[in-house]
C-alpha cells in the first residue's frame, strides 16, 4: 500500500471515528430532553402529594419553591431547565436542515432558560401555602414574584410554539402520529394556561397538566431521534 493510500485510510478512519463521537454526543444531548419530563413530574407531584397544606387545585407547582423544603422544587426547576437547554442542542443537531429544524430547538432552549429563571426567582407565598400563610393573594407582590411570573409566561409560550413548530415539521414529513402528539402537547398547554389565567376553577391543575403534556411531547420526540442516532 502506498503512502497516499495509507493517508486516505487514516483520513477515512478518523472521519468515521469523528462521526461516531458526534452521534454519541447527540444521543447524550437528546437524553437530557428525554429525562426532563419524568424528573419534573416525579419531583413535583411527589411534593404536591406529600407537603402539608398544598392543594394542586388551588396552588401552582411553583408554590412548592416556598417553605423549608422549597429547595427541592427550586432544584427541580434548575436541573430540568438545564436538561431542556442541553436537549435543545441535541434537537438542533437531529433536525438540522429540516422544516422547523432551526426554530423548534431555539424555542425549547428558551423554555429551558425560562425554567431556570423561574427557579432563581421564587414566587411569593400565597393562599395558605406554606402552612401559616394567609389565604388569598398578597396585597403586594415582590419583584422576584413578578420575575417568576414573567419567566413562567416565557416558558409556557415557548413550549407551546415549539410543539406547534414540531407538529408542522412532522406534518410535512407525513408522520401523522408525531404530528398529533406535538399538537396535543401545544394545545393542552395553551388551554391549560389560558384557563388558569382567566381564574377558572382548578386552573392550577389544568396548568400543571398542560405543562406536563407539552413537556412529554417534547421528550417523546427527543427520544424518537435519540433512537435513530
């Protein structure tokens, strides 16, 4: 074998090794998005069921960031937000060059950053939680409570938009199953958040269901691409 052939073989082997490393990195990043939803759901719903005074039909899951055990939900926000942010990079790699391949990952990343901000800025205690807090909303909200609500709004809107962009992506690809999944995720959060904002009965519950449905859609879509890498 000539020197040129040796160089070509070495170059081909290096390229193959690089491609395999890139695939492993993409799988790892997509795994972050896959595990974000179950982690969020387990940590948040376990607290919702176990913490004294918390009523998911009256209190948003964000309220769990208050009290002696508030650090659990704050950590949940920070970790899950980071996982979504990293997972967005995996989606960017997996969807590169396809319809929605630029905007869907961007929106997921914004949602992740929004969750991190929602963990940093804690909402005020309200409506009897934690135990000992007066019922009803505080007469005046603190600046960090306003920041939390702003972060939440950004997160919700970004998740809704991401789901609809992904639905368009799969619709153009002719994949009806994932098109429906993404539409259900976006619509569940749109309706759940809308009902909550209008003061509808058990609005905090519909919001929680909507958020988890949208997050589940994103996680399942990330898992689809993870399986192909």
